[in-house]
C-alpha cells in the first residue's frame, strides 16, 4: 500500500510537473472557450501548435517546460494580477527545480524554455492578428 506521508515529496513533484502536461494545457484551453475569450483562445492555439510542430521536428527538449512557460505567460496576462503573476512564476520556477531534481538534462530544460518563448511570441502575435482579422473583440488583451 502506498504511504503518502513517506512519499509526499514525490507526490508534490509529480503534481508540479503535471502543470506543464498536455492535459493541463488542454484543460486551460477548453476553459478559455467557455468565456469566450477569443484572443486568449487564439494565443493558446498558436502557441500550442508551435510546441507541437517543434515536438515533431526535435525530440531533445522538455515539453513540460515549454507548455509551462506558455501557460505562465498567457494565464498571468489574462488575469492581470500581481498576486497571480507571482504564483505563476513561483510554480514555473518550481517546475524547473523538479526537472533538475528528476535529472532532466539541462540542455533539454533550456531548449524547453527557448521553444516556450518562441511559442509565446508566435502565439501572441498570430493570435492577436487572427482576432483582429475576424473582428472578435473582448476586453482581455494580453500585454507584454
């Protein structure tokens, strides 16, 4: 039987790493459709597609880190709250520490961050461009 008290560190690390999973990314995306928050939806679509394309071309990066940095940026901008921004940054830094602890190669972590940043840039500009072309306005406008 699993004794959670003895494995609480592993459980916490597992949960932190899950914040960069495909399932959590999908959860945030589906939640954004309920709004509807079109700029946010399109930002996530283009950022997610960018990460997916990179995953087809390159295998030597940590996708959890890429998705984590994308979610940290776009969700923080969506809520536009210093408290939420601080929480998101702390969770992302925790994700990096978990990756290091789990002995993910540093090069894969760096590439994960780089691919995440490229995905943010493409997601931001392409998402806002599509929102403008379609004439879909919502008070949420991400800021850099």
